[in-house]
């Protein structure tokens, strides 16, 4: 951060929801506090909206496929 002269310019971090990002935010908060820079990981991180939409869409498609498979299975059982 010193190399790029951004240590006092860091405001928000945009991340996906992977658990390793929580670890990174904790480490960043700790490193900044050692340098007397106040930065709160809960207040200064934003989950990537496109990642959230992607996760929701995947789950929606999974649910549709599951329902279609269940409906098809039920129809084939009724045919017997």
C-alpha cells in the first residue's frame, strides 16, 4: 500500500461471498490497524451484486430442473 500510496485512500472492498474473503478482510483490518488506519471490515466491504445474482440464478435453475425431474418421474409412475 505504501508502494502505490493508497494506504489512506482505501475505502471499500468489493468481493464475492467466498469464506476466504472473510479471512482476507480480517487480515486487512489488522494490518491497517497496525499502521493506525481505521478500517472496519463489516462497514467497508461490499458483496459483489453480480456474484449474488449468479448464485440466486443457479439455485433457481437447479430448483426448476429438480421439479421437472420429479414431475417426469411422477408421470412415468402414473403410467404404469
